[in-house]
C-alpha cells in the first residue's frame, strides 16, 4: 500500500533512535534490548465490526437532573491531577481537576476560540469548588489553551502539559497547535488550593513532518488539523516518561491513496514522544502508536493505563470524523498491547468501548478512563432531535445554549478483561475514583 514508504521509516528500533550508526553496533545489545516501535494501523475492516449493544452503549443522560460544575463557566474537556502512576492524586486531602472553560455566555460552538484552563478542588472528590484560572495573565503560550494533563511529582512539583493553540496576541485566529508545559508549586490551606512559583512556559514538541503532519502539509487540501492534547505517561515497566498526543499522519493529501478515494483526507494518528530531560521539558518524537489512515480524522485526547501486563490505549472521536463508507458512533475507542510501542489490537474486535446512545448521539464527549475503570466525560449536546453536529452549529445561540451541557457527565464504570471491555454501571456525576 502507498503508506509503506512511511511505515518502513517507522519500523525503527526505539533503542537505536538517538544513537549514531557507528555507536549502536558496539553497544551491547542486551543493555539496549528495548522493544521495536511499529505503528498499529486501525483499519476500515476493524471499524466495520462495530456493533452497538448493552455492553458498550451508555445510559441516556438527563441534563435536567444534573448540576453544573460552575454557574459562571461552560466546562468541557476535564482531567485530574494525577500521580506519576496515573492515579488521581490526593494532595493534603484535596483532589484537583482541570478543565477547558469559557464564560457561560459564550456560544457553545465558539468555545474553542477562547478556551482557558481553570482548576477545581474538592476534599470529597465530588463537590468541586472553582479555584480559578490556572495560569497567570499573559503567561500561557498560544492565543488560547486546549486540553492536556497534569502530574504531581514526588517532590510536590506540579507539571502541567497543555496545547498552545495559535499565537499569543495574534490578530486573526490561527490553528497552529504546539505541545507546551509549565511547572508550579501547589499550595494548600484548610480552605483552598493554589498554584504558585510558576516556571517559564516552554514548548516541548512541534510536528516534524516525518512522523507527524505539519500545519503547512495539512493546509495543502485538508480542512482538519491536529497536533494537540499532551498526556503524560510513565511506563511502569521501564520507568521511561512519555507524552502521548493527538496528531495526523505526515505528508500531504496528494501523496496518499485510499479506497474509496474520498477517504483520503482521513489521517488521524496517536503520537508518542519520550522525555529526554529530567525536568520533563524536552521530548523526542517517536513513530506513532497508531494510525487511522483512510479511516478516521481525529483521535482526540489519547491516554493510556496499564492493567496487569497490558497497556490499554484510549482515544475519543466523533461520528462524522469517520471516513465515507464507515458508520461508527461518537464514542470512546480503545486498543490493547503487551508492549507500549507496538502490537496493539482493537478492544472488542472493533475498538468501540463506549458509545453514546442512538437517540442521544452527542450527549457526552471526551471520556477519560481512570486506572480503576471509572470513566469521566462532559455533557455535550443533548436531545437534538435528529440534527447532526453541523446542523446544531447552525442553530441560534439560544438553541445551542439550551442543548449544550457544559458540565461533567455522570461517570461510568467499565471492566477491562484481556481485550474485552464492558460498561458495568453509571456512577455519580463528577466522580473520578
Ligand atoms: C476535544 C477537543 C480537544 C481539544 C479541545 C479544544 O473535545 O477537540 O481535542 O484540545 O477539544 O477545545
């Protein structure tokens, strides 16, 4: 297939990356006996196996019975402060979550243009109190900030990873996306949580055009572009630290071939980069974990958990991000492998883990799986009477506001046993554990 030339480049031994060809052979192979990086291709055949059933279909959400996280802000993509091992952290009795937010009078469809990260804290892990804007005025990179992740280190430093979208002070909104980080001290009192003593914000990764598509490659005929949503992950098997992220396969539209031809612009990938400095401010791009060429165009907010000896890789996507000829629901999708950098296979045969119900197809989004199988998400558009996402975007501001949740959804609990998952039950709204 046409992708072979690029895939050949991806069949690099992770051990060899970064070493010169002269040095590599003289170093004992056992010292660097690391796994081979080989990108998994999620295929149209896999996706064609999707069947919605009671094991993967979420219960219908009734927005009227739910509580807003904040009256003043719309809240969507949300993630917890995590320990190095991925568990939601407890800091002096507090749990902390971060979310993309805009003031509640913003039209929901426009929220991505002015997104800011705010944090919330709670001692009981569910009565979340607004802490405020995470970053001091003017410090964050980008004209707005998109999703990320947060890790508290053993020394108490909090490392925030986020997407710097556009450029600070730009006159016209642009869609450049870069992965950024900053670190701070977390300061708690009996009644509050705050972040102080911020480091300078730094860009940790930009697309290289080799493994990951640059914006200029994408601009040659494609409408959607992604290089975002950094997720910190420390591999418990090797101790090595990584960042996972959402990306597109490198190259331009004219270099690709797909069957059918109309699925050519669909080139989502899940990227990975490994930390090359202890301060977690420098990362080196590795070949993608997964590509969905000719299949899907946006695999958002990837994250990974380890259970037993297996890596469970998750990402979320929209119905309309699947290529022509594929019919798959808005949902959480997952893949499993015994090694981090290769060997993935779709969970449940197709990849589908959680789907929105057929009669409320946009009710939730941005699912995130905690290590204990609790899955959080936010309430997206509910009860849209058959309208698709484009039609929802064309509705009046009042319609959009009435039908958009902008709050945490009831959490779900899933089981994971080998390559099979199953929704066990619904949990309370906003519960992360
Ligand atoms: C998913 C998402 C993320 C992105 C954010 C922007 O809901 O598209 O990929 O970071 O929303 O608002």
